[in-house]
């Protein structure tokens, strides 16, 4: 499979193509961002990374590449809910429209196309143009709105996806003009039969099997998640004990009789089963859920602790929240190891608090959480955090709040353990490029679905 990776960023698509198990070659990866390109090159030194604008590509150039598949995440700013939604009028959409204008003129039109973008793209004029172009070029397509939470990954990142394949190739499922909000299931018999791609297998680096999604099992043999299961900065022994208890309780969730299985010696704030009371004792985390978020709470995901780096306390020092950061306490989404959801990590993570991604709390102390909760109530009443005293800041600093590390965010995005970052880049550069990237697991599942061919059933 000869793959062209457009808007390649740090190579999320590349990782997904690799993970899905097809035999592939990235013919070219194209991006204009110097930092992202540096990270891409660091991880894929052999790749033909082109540092040029996609608007400069010609039909002849694309034809000469003899591409089977295009994977791409065009810039999303013109379509985001919080942005100006300039859509096709936004200069950042120009290169994508240029690409759409090239497709009908190709002699070697690709067989497969995958597009990723933000929720909201589906209502844009640009998306309409995409659909029209695909139909003109004899593609059938299927659109999706999916979040990693549906795949058992405790990270919210609702995104628009489109997979397309060119006639005479056909999807292995009944595609529809409706936007699907879950993946159609492919039965195992079909899975083993002929596909257009060579040898689709379960990803060898998989850390989160579909099984573990349901049972909350920890993936102990995983090579995927480089970090491990507990924080070293918390007392090591209790953490060990917790893991066993989480595992046990996690399994009983599936038997739907879990609620009264709490062991009396598990502190409320560290038990996945009593998540409710855990949040209640930490009242400051009781955010008002925005529209659609209640829906997200129904997924049973792995625990946040499975995505943490296993490092000594001093390693996390540069990631601790400063006094200035703590001022934004009221708008923070604070998570603990035992929770099963983090909010979407955006490119503003690390320098902007509200809506930029979850903050991790290293303290497990109920009394400290209660004190912080009282402080939040008081502050909400006063509507003025400037009245915080030094003692109030002490209350917050005892929570030991920190940012997730870039590696931990890469874990939530399901980048493989072998993926890493050049040493000379700043935290903010890493957060920015990671925030622009995608969930590798979700895209890998979509590629598998896209390349799987319809099987004709022979009547015996
Ligand atoms: C949403 S990000 C894609 C992220 C990528 N999938 C990843 O895993 O990191 C969009 C990317 O498009 C790049 N980009 C924007 N306009 C471009 C253009 N005209 N030509 C090439 N790359 C462009 C940006 O630098 C950015 O890295």
C-alpha cells in the first residue's frame, strides 16, 4: 500500500497505518511546521518528509507518486466550534481545496482516502465540497463521529472521520449517508477472509484490547504504554495494593454486581467503583458538564493510572502547577489515577487552563481534597480568587497538582512506546504539536475498516 500522508504533523497517521497491520510504504509525508517536522523526522528518519505547502502540489507530481491511499488531517481552525468558522473563506482551507481540485484530474487516483477533522467539519461547505469531489471521482464513503472513550481509552477527543474507497472496491459493511457514531462490527469470519490489504492482523503493539475495554483489565504485557501503572510520588506500597483491587473491582463491573463489592480498606477517593463518591469528596472536580459530555460518561474505560509515566517524584517537578496556574483552580478538570476519563488535550495545554486538557492530582488525601473543595465553595461565593491567602494557596499546593507529561499525553493518544521526542524541544512545543495530533488507535481501526474488502458469499 503506497501511502501519502498529508498535513503529517508529528506522524499520528503514520503510527496508525503502522499499527493497523497492513503492508505499507509512506511515499511522502508533507507538512510546513518546522517543530512537527523535526519530531516526525526524529521518529521516522527514513521517511520522505517534504517541508512544503500542499497548495504547491501538482497533479503530475501526485500521479508520479502512484499513491494507493491518502491519509490526512487538514487544519481544523476554520471549523472549530470556538473559532470564527470561516470555513472555505479561511486561508488555512486553501491547500485542502487545492487538493480537492487535483483529485478529478489524476490519472492515478488513489483507491483509499481517510480524512480526520474536528466535530463541526461535517456541517461546513468544505465538507460538502469533499463529498462532491469524492462522488465525482467514483468513491463511496462513510463518515463518523468517534471518541477514544468508545475504544476504552480514558480521553475525550470527539472527531470527524471520513473513509472513502474508489469503485469497484466496496466496503465490507453497509455504508450510509448518515454519520455513524460507532464502528460497524466486522465479524471474525469475514476478518479472516480475503481483504484488499495484505494480512490485517491485530496490532502487535496493542495495549488496549477490545476485551480489556470491557473488563478494565490492566494490560501488563503491553509494550505500547511505556509508562506504568502507578505514580512513584505517591506512597509506593498502597499504590501496589490499589492495582490489585482495581483489577478485581474492574472485573466485577462487568458482572454488574459491583457496587457493594468495595473492600472496606480502600479509601473512597481511589476506587473506580465508587467514582461518584470519589468525585463528591473532591467537590472541586464537580464541573458542570457541557452538552454532550453526559453522554461520554457512559463509556467504561481503562484507568488513568495505566497511562502514567513510572518515574521518580523529581522527574515530575517541571510539570508541577505554579502559583499562577493555581489561580485557575476553579476551571481545572482535575483527575486522579482511578478515574476513567480525561478531557481533550489541546495545543493550548500547558499555558492555558480552561478547556485545554485535564490536570493530574498526585495527592490521595481525602482531607486535603475536602479542604480544597471548601476553598472552591468559598471562592465561588466570593467570586474573587484574589482574596486567597497564603494558607489558601497551601491548601491547593498540598494537592500536588501537575500537568500530564508529553509522554503521558502520547500514551492517551495511543502513540507506541517506541515513539519519542527530540531532547531539544520545549514542553510547550511538545504540548502544541501533540494537541494538534490524533488518536492513533481510533485511526488505525478506521484504516482496517476502510481497506477490508467486501466478501462475496458463495452459495453451496
Ligand atoms: C491537525 S494538524 C495534523 C496533525 C497530524 N495528523 C499529526 O498527527 O500530528 C494539521 C497540520 O497541517 C499542517 N499544515 C497546515 N497548513 C499546511 C499547508 N498548507 N501545507 C502543509 N501543511 C500544512 C500544520 O503544520 C499541522 O501540522
